[in-house]
C-alpha cells in the first residue's frame, strides 16, 4: 500500500461515519467554530480602535461584542423575513447559497472518489470566463427567440470549461502520480493569471477601470424574479442547483459509475480488484467535479455580475467547507450551503453595523474544517462533561464509531487481520 | 527489452534524467547566449546571471527553502504538513504586526522582536496542528488544509481590524548584512555575502536541517518514526514525542521563512487574494519532493523555483519583450506542476499520513 | 533454579472479548519455552502484555523473582526483555547497524552527533559472539528474511535482553532457515538466555522446546514437558477436540486446458519479480503453488487476474489470449479470484454485505449494468450468506463488523458464486478458524469435482499439499519444480523453496509442468 493510499484512508473515515454521526459532528463543529470565532472577534476587538468599547469582561474591553456580532449576522442574513419573505437580505443569502451549492457539489463529488479537489476555485474561474465569452460571442447571432438559448449555452460552456480544467489535474494524478492537492492549488494561480490575460488582452470592456468583459446580452442574464430586480438572485438558478443535487445523489447511489466512484474513494485497492478502471475514474470524477464548479462560475457571471471580472471571490474555497460540513453527501450540501450563505450575507451586515471586518467569514471557513476533521475531540469532550448514562447521546455527537469488532482482526494472533 | 522494462528503468532513473536534462538545457542555453549575445537567449542569460537576479533568487528562496526543510522534518516523522502555506502566512503577518505594535524590547530593535514573534506565531499554529493530528487523530491532509485556510482568513481579518485594510502599513526591512572581505570576492561576493540576514538564516536552516536529520539520534528517530513507527516504539522511543517535536520544528522553520518574506524583503504584509505568500508553502512541498526529502536537494529546488520567479519579475521590467506579465507570472506555477508530474512517484516515507498510537496493533 | 518469568492470573480485555483470562505462565531460566495455540488463542496478546505494549486489567508479572510493572516497552527492555515480532520492527531504508542501535544510539560530542563507528563495532562484536553473519553496513531492505530476523535478535541482545520473546518466528522462513534459527536458540540458551516463542505448529514446539504451554480461547490449558507429550495430545489441547490432521481428496478426471501460461515475466523497478513461468491448468484440477512469501507469488497472481499486465509472455484462458484484457474483462470471462488480503482488496470494509456482494459485478446484469438493481443485490447477498453460513446473517451488516472468518466466508462465497470456470485462490484460509478452513477446503474440492480449474497459492504447506493435484514450488520468481504433492517429502520441499534444484530427477518425482497426469 502506497503512502498516497494511506492519505486517503483518513478521508474514508470521514466519508464512512453514519448519517446521524455526521450530522452531530457538523453541528458540534459549527458550534465550536462559532465559539472560537467569538473569542477571536472579542480579542481582535481589544486591538482595534473605536470610540467606546462595546463589550468588556474581566477588565478587558473590546470594540466588538461577539454576542451582538452573531445576532446581527443572523438578522442581517434574513432581514424581516416574517413580514416580507422576499426581502433583499434573503435574496442575498439565497444568492450565496446557490453559488455555494455548485462549488459544494464540486468538492463533494471529488471527495467521494477519494480526491481532494482544492481547484474548484480555478475551475470556477475558467467556467465563468468561458460562459461570459460564449454568450458575448453568441449574443449578436442569437437574437429574438434565439436569445432563449443563451442561458443554457452559457451554462454548458461553463460546465465544459470547468470539466476540462478539472480533468487536467485528474489526468496528472492518474497517469503521472502527481498529488492532486498540490496541482489543483497551483492551477488556481494559473487560472487567475490566464483569466487576467485573456480578459485584458482580448475581451476588455472599453473605458473600464477594472479588468472585466463588457456586459453580457440581457437575454443571457438570469433574471431576478420574486425578489425584485437588483437582488442578483434567480430562483431558476437555485432550482437548477437543487436538480443537480438530486442528480448527483442518484448518480452516486444508483449507478455503476457511482459505485465505482465510491469504491475508489473508500478503498482504491478493492476498486481495482472489482474491475474499476482507476485511471478513468479519477479523470472522470475530476472532470465531473470541475463541471460543477464551472457551472458555478457560469451562474456567477449570468446571475450575479452580468459580466466576467477578475478578482473572483473565493467561492471554491468556501465549497470545501460546505462539502466537509455536508459530510460530502450531495443532499447535505443544500443545508450546508444555506448555512454558509447565511454567514456570508450576514457578515456584510456585521461589517456595516459593528465594524467587524467581513474577512471573519474566512476565519470561520477554516475553523469549521478544522473541527469537522477531529471527531475525536468531541468524543473526548463528551466523555469529560457528560455523565455516563448519557454517553450514547454523546457518541452520536460526532464521536467515531467505537469498534464493534473484537480485536481478533488485529489485536491478537490473526495474521490475516493486518490492516 | 520490453516496453514494461523500459518504462520501469525510466522511472528509476527519472529523477536523475530530469536533473541532468535540466542542467544540460541550461548549459546549452548559456552557451548559445554566450555565442550569440544579441539574441533573446543572450539577453536572458545576461538577466539570469546578473547579480541582482541571483540576489533576488536567493531572497525569494528564503520562504520556500525554510518551509521545505520544515516540511521534510514533519513528513519524515510521518506527518504530512500540507499547512506550510498557513504557517508562512501567519508568521509573515505577525512579524509585521508586532514590529509595528510593540517596538523595541530591552533595547532589541523592534523589527527583531517582530521577527521572534512571527516565528512564535507559526510555532504555535504548528503545535495546534500537531495536537489536532496526533491527539485528536484528525486526517492530516484535511487538518493541514484547515491550517492554511485559518491563516488565510485570520491574517487579512486581523490586518483589517488593526489597519482598516487587508494590507498592513510598512515597517521597513531587516536590510542587508555585508560581511567584510568575503563580500569583496568577485561575483559571488555581492550575491552571497552582501545579503539580507534572512538569507544567512536560510543557509543555517538548510545546513542545520541536513545535519540534524542525518547525524543526530533525533534525526534517526524522525526517520524511523516515518518509516516504521512501531519499530521505534518497540525500541523504547516515544513516537508521539518525536512527532510533536518534528511538527513544532516545521513550525519554527516555516516561521523563519514567513518572517523572512515579510520583514526580510517587503517590509509589510499584503493580504489580498492569496496574500503575499501566494502559494510559496505549496511550492515548498514540491521543492522537497523534488529534492527527495534531502534538505540540500530541497534547497536546490527552492532556488530553482525562486530563480524562475526572480527572472519573471525581471522580465516584466523589460519593455522590449512584450510578454504579458500575467502569463509570465504563471511560469513558476506551471514549472511546479511539470516537476510534480515528472517526479510524482517519489518514495514517500512508508508511514506518512498514518495515525500512530502506541499499543494499537 | 529460579524462574525467568512467572505470570500470575494475567487478564486482558478488549471491547467485546477477553483475550487473556487469568493466564498463569512459568518459564524456567535458560530454557526454550513454546507458547502453542491456534490463531486468536491470545498468545500474542499475552506476550504484548509481558512486553509492556498492553496493560493488563489484572494479574502480576514477575521476572527473576521480582514483581514488575511495565507501562511501556521501555520498562520491559530495561528489565531485560527483548521481543521479536512476527512483522519485523525494522526500518527498511536504514542499515543493519542503525537498526540495531535504534533508540540507544551511542553518541559523541555531548550528544550532538551519533557515533557511527562505535555502533558498528558493537554490532560486529555481538554478531561474532553468537555466530551471526550480518554486515552492519548493509541496508535492511536488501537482506533476506532470515537475516532480518537475526537483526531483530541482535537488537534485543544489544539492549541486554536475557529473555527473548519471538512471535511466530518460523512463519516466514524456509524449513532450512527454521533449522538455523533453532541452532541460534541453542547458542542463546548456552549463554544463559531464556527463549520464549509463540507458534501454532505442533512439530516445531515438540522439536525445539523444553516446555510447551498451550493456550486456547485466552486460557492456559496446561504446560507439558516436550519430551513427554505427543502430537495427538497437543492437538487435542489446542482445539479442544480430536482433530483430523489430513485432508481427504478423491481423484478427478481432468479435462481440457483452461489456463495456459507461457513464459510469463513480470518486472518491477528493473528486477524480475516473476521470470519465465510456464504452466497449464486443466478442468477439474488444482495446481498448488508453494513457496516462502515474497517470491513472486503476489505478482504472478496479479498478472493472471488482470491487475497488472505481464511484461513478457502470454496468459491464455479457454483459448483466448488475455493480453490487453482489463481486470473487468477477466471477471466477465469467468475468472474468480480470492485475494489474500480481504480487508484491503477483497472487501470494502465500509460497505455493507449487500454492497460488497456487488463488487466485481457492478457492470454486469442481473445486479449491475448502468444502473444497480439494489433489491436483487440484496437477494444475491442473502443467498451467499445462507449458502456459506456467514454470521451475522444480515445483508445490511457492515463488512468491518464481521469477524475475520466470516469476512472470508462471504468473500469466498461471492467469488465462487460467480459460476467461474477458473478460480485463483491465494491464502484462502489465512487467519480463518478451523471450522471455516474446512468449509473453504470443501468448497474448493467441490469446484474441482465440478470441472473448474483452480490455482491455489498458500504459505501453509499442509494445505497446498493436501488439496493440490500438482504442486509447483516458487522461488525468486521462478517455478523451481513441479512435484507430486503425495510423494514429495517435507525436506525436498524445503530445499526447493530455498531455490535448490534437484540434481537428479530421481530424488523428487518430477511431474511435467504441462502435463495433468496423476
């Protein structure tokens, strides 16, 4: 067994834990991240400058009150949702949610195949760029009724570009053994620079200060129904995302390709034994992963910006957190994306009313991954604080399954039990 | 000879073939440039061998080489530290922040106080990583990514809190130390002995790293811990302790690299996008893979990657070649990918990535 | 005379099982003591307790009359115990010398550097005293298994061990190397050392040990004097009932050639793992392959089952050349494969039995195809569970929740229910209890009777000899000879396994490699 396989064995553990355990783990990780994030907010507030401290404890005063930060975050994400369910804040939250569904799915599908696709960001950039270029080029040709085709065309272009860019690190891994974590990260940098070059050299919007394309034809824009124009949220894109979620769930659970993919992710050696073409599976799952990210990029262009612009927000990295929070389960991506969408849109309100910088989301993004990665932490914590008669409840709180097998497979003489 | 045999023979000698091939190409290009100084190759040669480019290459190699040596210790001990990037980011920021905020302590210049603080920050973060991986048995890759993403979020967050922008204000650099006599040597003098103190530190890190790994019992324990931790455990050496030490060491060394970047070269922290570290931590990983886990080899690879970066920076300054700068900037990253694809099948320490607990069978 | 070790009522529990149940053990100083028992009897656990790797729930350890408490192996080492594990605790890329002194490196310059010449000297001196021929500067990955074992012993001696514990020391050795090891035991006891070794082989225990203690189901069944016991008595103590030590086979008419392997060579990193191997297997025939592990068996199997492509030579199945046929193609052509490593290769541990039942058949109807028919997959798994008596009989049970024996039964069942024309079985009973072993043997013999061709690779000599119609011996990637398993002697097999070709064909009754005659 090579070391690379071993790396993936940890991932297996992450994928394998039961549904309820995963839910508990994600919840516990979220709570822990919010607590640690609150501490960070408080302490950073002691270094910030403000007119009068907002919060003090044990003689330490801080410019930020962590409790009000989080309450502003939630109200900021939902607005007055009870009186006006289609208010601007909700639209903002759902906009972020929609984008995160795509990148979340992107990371999740690769994860299930045992691959760490950190390159969703680059694939999203390429997808967005390809989508913008396609609709800009096809726009003048497809007028009138033909304009109807622009959106699907743009999405398709995004998916293809993302898939191709995802297939590159897949092929490098399958045929040259290059670790996909490193190559995808490198390709993120490359995508950024190439997009910058392509836009500034060939598609720059005239008279623009930033590096961006011209506006796409209005027929290609995903319109904001229900939530009023200018909300940059299209219910069509959101529903499209949900359809993809269902599609990916079906693919993983009910098709032979999905079986191959899951087997490769859990135990590559067993997959090879079972007749899975490992190389093809790696390339195709990376391409699929890239396609999801590419669609995310297309939606970002067609729904949010109405053009392609360099300096793409870090939706791909957020997708890692969303996927990990979702236990890499497509169905879990929806609530996880919603949650992260709340964080992202709420943090805007937080910055406005409390002065805590929006970069807080970036901190939470990392913290959540860290906590989800250590179920053992919550298990030990549970043991410490909960009396024994409640232990079973704690075990689902993210603890790993206690081995039900007797250690005969490893603890005693059984030579076949080596793992 | 069959295709299969040929392929396996190729794989075996690939690293050498690659190294010789690269060297050969460089020599050929250099000869061509010497003979035809008026051509573009001639220009490139002049550029590449100019004192300023070589000096820049060494300076730019500091964060990569230091993080790479740190990464070698962690991975040789059996813990893949993919969070080197995060360690560089946190130390780069903390170094500048503390220099700015604290100033001199006990008549130690503020910038050196900041230097120590930056290294300390990276060490603490690596200790967190160690606890998460060893005590809480987290998956090493995911925990490493978390370390990276936390630093990537935290540094710009803190910068914005304190400075109102993701970039800090400027605090000046450590300057250069000119070593008398040696710096007078022709050509090598000004490059090697009239450099930033962080460059000297890098030499110390590389040489010291090699010595510790190959000549001390700690180094042997580190290697055994990554190859067969159980052998070490049954020989009565505490594997957990060795791993904690190795990871912490990777934090200290990466910290030197990170502070070397912000205080040694730029004098401020730049926090937009991927921050000023810009993937150097990941490049460091490829550097030590290319260097086959040998600190000296990793240093060579670091200088190669940094040299490409330095050349790229210089190329941008020459208007004669209308190569778009954004494309030139991709060169180091693409090279890293190519190198990784060619040496992808390195002999990774057998137990790297594995959790180990004494008494587990 | 004092006793080197006295264990009193040692109890060690793991979640769900009691591995050692109040075990007593007394080992006389300067003797060779065998700890005999079946797989899973708790022998290794007991020794790991003695070595400080496990902390017992109850009981005391007494060494040379003093009560000891070991929190870690370090304590046991300090008390003069050395342990040689079944899987060597060596660091392959390091040299012999570095391995011997690991953890106790002599240093110089106040600990700033290791003193390599002093280490080399110490190793050389020790190996000369005990008559070991090992070069301290050679890398462990480059020396033979027998030499590695001696390095392990040196390691223990270097640390001043007076009591040496060896866990299944003969499992990886050829019969000749076993003899050499037993000579080493004599050297050691002559120097006043005590040897305690674990084995599940009756003959070994009887031939080399002074005393034999039998463990069964975590309990001490009794200690006997090796000179005053019999194989039958020991076997009964081990198993708890009388056992039949032989496998009955009936001769079967062999038919057409099923598998034809011609000049097969597999190369890895420049060296031949399998070299010019030639053989045929016919309908209704079992070809056994004996040999010490790591002599190319694994590579041969991978080349036959489509997991890797041969570098030279051809593999023909039912008249069709398999060159370029994928692993999936092999499955679809009716080749079943029972892999040696069920937990890594044969089963997906995180899948339940239903999902594991699909593995390998996910692309072929009725269960597989583009879409997987889960209801019929569940039915299929239930069928295998019922026929092969897998427990618990629940297709939803996770593979990792099953015991090793039941995992193996399910795996064997899944492969054999493919309706294969050819079966490649590697170590099919490794780590499996006696009952399941008999069951697997019966199934293989039933297949043979049904006209299936079987290639059986096993490190268990009794197994390959008992089941095979012809027996090939593999050494260093080559078939040294193909012999008649009924007439070949253990000594002849041992020589062949060590790579020594018979000079005169008369000493071994050679059977033509291509012929199916019996």
